[in-house]
C-alpha cells in the first residue's frame, strides 16, 4: 500500500512540474542574443550593450539579435529641488 501511495505521489509531482523553462531577460542590457538549438528550442543571452556588439557574437551561429523588451535603461535619481526661500 505504501509503495502504491508513493508511486501516485511521485507521478503527480513529476506531471505537475512545468515542462517549459522560463525565458528570462536581463533588464540591465538593451540587446539580447536569441540562440537557436533546434527547430523550436532556443534561449536568450541578454548581455550586450549595442546591436553591433551582439551581431559580432551572433556571426556564424544560428542566432539573431533582438532589442530587449524589458530593458529599464539607466535611471538617474530625480533632481532635488532647492528648498531655500528665494529673495
């Protein structure tokens, strides 16, 4: 009985796990390299600061450069206003 219960729990655990891996974009870089490993299997490397830099890495590979849709850019802190009264 224990073996049957353990087998059911194992099957439920394995089937509940997501089969597709999550694609992540690094929001610190504006350009990503999409690398193809098969007809429908690919992954992203987001570590490029410009399209020419990415294209050099993609040269001769089954890959293409894309603009990172989640790039946050360089954010500057907001200017603080001078709180002194003007005379």
